[in-house]
């Protein structure tokens, strides 16, 4: 799946054809939907599907998540509320050198062998969060750690397929009701449709080649002349008839397929975020069975998101799952590619009244639910916008504070530099003044000494003159 090129145009062109009341795509003269067996075989999970227990999402908070990932408790950027960002896991486990770089954040400390075990766990969480259960802005649901825990501890006794299919159904319904982002496994949905669209040239021995067939999906699709762009796909889907569809994948066995439950004419799938109904009786020709008129039932009570006011009854849903019925090999038609139907099915498909058979008020409940879903989406978008604006405002305030602090520190450094310069200049002036005063005093002392010497000389001269005068008088 990591090598598949995403085709957003295919997904967006499919969404208008989605019927959220029955969880099927409705085209010109046929219905289709991803099935448990098809999704399972894409990843090699299709064996003993009916005998496996569907994984139920566990309540995983931040503390439980850190414990499962062997990370020390604390505040981490990229971990908040119900989600974690991919960057946090990559920072701790993405590269081989991350162990030495983040040893203080990990409980394994010096034990690199333990770190490698949790690195595999982190990779599984990241793969599910980025590829199978993607969310916007690179976020990953914390519940995925509980899913990986169940997969690694219970092994083949549990299956992830119902959760994946439920997540795809939920994403399609949300987009049909107006959501802008497809929060489902777009790659699996894309593979599913294009494999039905692709005309397989030969019958393949699924027992030997089905894994290779799956891995070679991109190569086969690259060789096809597919439409490009949303408008081109929309135009094609408006005219694509049942005769142009590859109804049964030739590369996996449909000898035993789940078709209904003993309690209902449909099954109930527990997803990561809610419950979704699944009605394979509407698309039996995808399993190479003769398509009959399917029972039409109100499935709205099994279509909701988890919440405080809408908890799921795990016991009832598991009971419905284990009471599932299968269509055996002897019910397969001879020509698996034709998508055979009984004549009454065509009449039923083209008659809008045939979709009645619902309790009074069910459509109104469904419309109310759509309104609630749309309002939830708008509220979530508004909350995200407000949070983003608040974050931007906080960033701006922090930047202003940082600029003020930088300017203040700069001004202090300039003032300190000027003060040091002034002190140095004052010291130099004081030193020059002291030197000048000393010089003046030395000059004055020298002058005084010269005056004193002159006075002595004058006294000697006067005394000699007086002596000469006396001698002259005598």
C-alpha cells in the first residue's frame, strides 16, 4: 500500500454515488460496495475471517499511550487530548540513532533491545495512523495503540477488517453530507474500485498468485488508459454500466463469503469512531453469486459515532457477528465475470418505491442525523479555526515579547558599553590631570630652587660688594 499513488480524483468522483442509508455505491444500473472479503485479501487477512473476533477500540488516554510506547510520562509537543502527531513517534523511534538521542525520554534507557521491540510497535501505530486510519493535519488517534496491542497480543484470533471497512463507510457518509476531508483509507478504497474497473485478461490461480496480484496493483493500473481529473471520472461514472465492471476479482477465492447475520439481513461493524451497518446481500454478484432482490431494512440504529450519549453495545454487536451466515461454493454462478442478476432485480433497482419498507419516521431520523453530522462538522471546523487563530495570536504575542526582550537586552548592552567607555575616559582624564598637577608642582619646585639659588648668589655678591666697599674706604 505504501507504493500506491493516491488518486484523489477517483475518490471525489465516487462520493456523489454513495448511498449513506444502505452503505453502497449506486450507479446507472447496479450497486457496489467494498466487502469484508475484498478488503481482507488486499493485505492477506482473508483466511478464517468469520471465525475471528473483530477488534473493539479500547479507551486509550495519554498516560496509557505513553505506557504502551514505553515513553516516560511528561508533556510532549505533538501529543494532546485524543491524538498524537506522527512527528513525535518519528522523533523517538524513526531512525536507528534515535535511541541514543532520546534515552532520557524512554523507559528502556540503556536497553536498546527493548527499544527495538517498541520501535516495531510504534511503526505499526504510525502505519495504521497514516495509511489505514488517516486523519487531517497528520494526527493519529490514540486508540490505535490499543488496536496494535490487541493485534500483537491476540494474533490470529482477532481481525482488523471490520474496523477498516466501518471507517471507510463512515468517511464516505461524512463526505456525502458535506465534509471536505476524506478521513478514511483512501488507498484501499481506490484499489478496490480500480480493480473492479480493470479488465483482467486471464483467470488467475489465486492460491499461488493473489499476493503478487495485490502488490502489482500499481503496475497494472499504470498500464491502463484511465481518465485524468475529477470531471473526467464523474462523466465516466455517469455512463459506466454493469457490463463494463469486473464483478469478481479473479485473484482470490469467494467460495465462502459472509452474507448476513442470523439476527438481521445485514451485519454490524465496530469502527474506530463509531458503528456502521454492512449489507453484502445487496452486492452478491461481487462474490460471483446470482444477484437477487435484497431485503431492504432500516439500519439507522446501527449507524452512529461514539459519544457520551451514544455508547456502543459491544456484546450485542459481537453476537450479531458470530451469528453470521455464509454463502457456500455451490451458490457460485458459472461465469464469475458477468455479474448475473434475476430479472426482478432490474425492476426493483429502477423502481424508487421498492426502497420503502422502512418504519415511518426512519427517513426523518436519517435526515436529522445528517443535519447533526453537518453541524458537528461545522462546529469541529469552527473550533479548529478558533484554536488555530488563538495559536497564531499566542505566537504573535510571544514574538512581540521576544522582540521587546531582545530590544531591551540590546539597549542594556549599548548603555553598558557607553558607561564603560565614559568611565574609561574619565579615568584617562583623571590620570592626565594628576600628571599635569605633578608636572606643575615639579616646575614650581624647580623655579623655587632656582630663585633660592639666585638669592644666595645675590647675598654672596652683596657681601663681596660690601667687603670691597669697606676695603676701599680704608
